[in-house]
C-alpha cells in the first residue's frame, strides 16, 4: 500500500479545501496535486501545504496523457478529479476549454487509472447535470440528466463516460453530484465571493434577472467531507448526491450579505438575466446520508458569517486576484506567463 492519492484541480476552490482536510485528518496519505493553474487555480490556496512532506504539487494538464500516465504509474491508489472549467457564465461565452478539460481530461485520467489498475476514482460532479426544477421536489440520483448550460453539458458528458467505464470495464468510479458550495478560497467570479468582495470594495452587486432563482447552498467543508466519505465508503459505479438543505433565492443571499457587511439596498443592481438561467436546484442527499454515514455539519447562518469574515480577513488574497497580481506569482514560480 503506497497510500498515494492523486488530486486534480487541487489549486482551485474545492480541491484546495479537500487538500487541507486530508492533510489535517489523513496524515497517512501521500498527496500528489496535479493542476494546470488556469485563471481559477491559485498557488496561494495551497501556501500552507508547500514544504509539507506529505504534499507534492505538479503543474500540468489532465489532458496531457503522458504526464498523467507517469504520475499514476507511480503507485497511485486513488484519484479524485476536481479539475474542471467550472463557471457557467464563461461557458456561455465559449466552451472549447470546457469540452477539453471536463470531458477529454476525465477520459485521459480514467484511461491511465484503468491501465494502472487504480481501484478507486472519484469523479466530482455537480447537481447542474440534472437541469432545472419547478417549485416542488428535489434531484435524486434517479432524476434524468437535462443539462442546460455548456458547463453542465460538459459535466454530464463526463458523468456518462464514467458510467460507461464502470459498465464496460468494471472501472471503480464513484460519482458525486453536489449543490452550490460556499466558503474560503472561492474564486471571486461566483455569486457569494463576487458579492462580498464587491461590497468590501464599495462596488454594487449585479443580480441577474428577478433574483428569484434558487440555489441549494452547502459549506465547502461539508462537501469535502462527503467526498472523503465517498472515497472511503462509496461503492464502485454508484452516484451520490450531496447537499445540505439550504435552498435560498439569490435575493435572500444578497440581502444576507448586505446585512452582514452593513450595506443597504442601494448597493444592489438588477442586471440582464443569464441566458438559459436554471430556475431552481434542490438536492435530496438521502442516499449519501444512509450509505456513506455522512451528515452536513455546518449551520448555514454560521457558515455564511464565517465565510464573510474570511474574505474580510484575507483581503490581500482576493485583491491579488482582482488585480491579476496572483498570475505574476505563478509566472515567478514557473518562469513563464500562464
Ligand atoms: P475551480 O474553478 O475553483 O477550480 C478548478 C481547478 O481546476 C483550478 O485550480 C484549475 O487550475 C484546475 N484546472 C482546470 N483545468 C485544468 C486542466 N485541464 N488540468 C489541470 N487542472 C485544471 O472549481 P471548483 O469550484 O473548485 O470546482 C471543483 C469541481 O467541483 C469541478 O469539477 C466542479 O464541476 C465541481 N463542483 C463545483 C461546485 C461549486 O459550487 N463550486 C459544486 C458542485 C460541483
Ligand atoms: P454562480 O455562483 O455562477 O453558480 P451557478 O451558476 O453554478 O449556480 O451563480 C449562482 C446564482 O447566482 C445563479 O442563479 C446566477 C446568480 N448570479 C447573479 O445573480 N449575479 C452574478 O454576478 C453571478 C456570478 C451569479
């Protein structure tokens, strides 16, 4: 047993939170983090891990079959795939990179994992593959896939490929589908960190459409614990929905953030709606709770207050992103523009 785990996309929001969780709670694991450091990857998210014996960072692309083969052949036992293009709005502007990373990258990883007989592969997916709900009900693992954005279509394609690899080859893939995450290290293009950092910088917050779209929010730590549980207790070929029953309209989130930051309604600005904007997401996580013995632990009000405080306390982290300064750091590390 090498106890070696390959974590792809570990310099992003959820991947870096997962790395922190494993370093703290699974000291027996060796972590190899593969990340190409796109605009969304940030070495600052892993600053505390650099230099730790258990942790190795490799800058590289999951579509690079040679590199992926080399890394996995070196005694990797488990792969957890976070690497993705993850922002719906960017996928609407153009989705080539989404197709390449989210679909082709998953295929490259699964082929290498299969070749080297990796027993477990966790594919980190999203509830967005199910499409949009009406007023009632929640997504279960039986809900048919109906993605509406190029992003969710690319994730659904990867999920289908994972399913096919299990059915065809008996490949040990476990797929998790989680709802919207919030917490530390989220790139400030997504709703919550964008709004918090705008408000801290004295800027207005752009609410799409009527602001009544509903998302089901979960703290990133609860998501990471669920992925760990899926990795340790999940069954090959199974899907697990992950969520923590916090359905909120975007207006509710906006009002909460205004209140937490002592700002008034004048900072809220309605803007044009997102094309194909999914109306409502809600997750039924009964299967994960029953089979993985997992429960969300973070109370929503407390989690949001702590998250806002994290962005207040880590102003230089998001300012370096907003000014592009973090890319200069990557350039210094790797000697070229990324
Ligand atoms: P993110 O955009 O913050 O991070 C993605 C990471 O992947 C970055 O570090 C980036 O550099 C890296 N990456 C991108 N393309 C790569 C490539 N070709 N090779 C290697 N690395 C590459 O995303 P996130 O919010 O942390 O999401 C992680 C995963 O979780 C994604 O698969 C996403 O679909 C899924 N997910 C996200 C949410 C959410 O609310 N953020 C919810 C459910 C599921
Ligand atoms: P986002 O954080 O992009 O996540 P997703 O689209 O994957 O759910 O958006 C969350 C919700 O917030 C979604 O309904 C779109 C809305 N939204 C805004 O109203 N304004 C914004 O500037 C952004 C980024 C999102």
